[in-house]
C-alpha cells in the first residue's frame, strides 16, 4: 500500500510542477505569420509549428493509454492473487502472503 501512496505523491508533485508553468498564449494565425517572415531561417517555422500541434494532439492519448495499461495490469495482478487465494482456500492449505 505504501508503494501506491508513494506513486500517488510523485504523480501529484509532477502534476503540480507541470501546472505551475507559465501559460503560453498564441493566436491561430501564428503559422501564417511565420510563413510570411523575410528571415531565411524562418523557413522551418511552419514545420516546427506543425510538429507542435501533432505533439499537443497526441499527448492526451498517450497519457490515457499509459493509465489504461497500468490499471489493466493492476487488475490482472489482483485477479491472479484472488485466484491463488481461492485455490489455497479450496485445497485447505493456508500460507501467509
């Protein structure tokens, strides 16, 4: 139980660190403004803008997939433990876990 409590504390601390960052404000026309820049190095900005959008879109799916896999593994582990305890109870042998 203490392991899960530690993991919960770490998750809360990480979310607090992430949430404490400054808010970035941008307009939807930033990509157009970056495309029309006369600076020759600014040619890569639209591609970087596209990658940032893809990253933002994929992040919730990645997070929810990670939580889903973790909860699935925990439920399978608990199910195996319950089956082991049930089989021990049915056979009459008792061991301490």
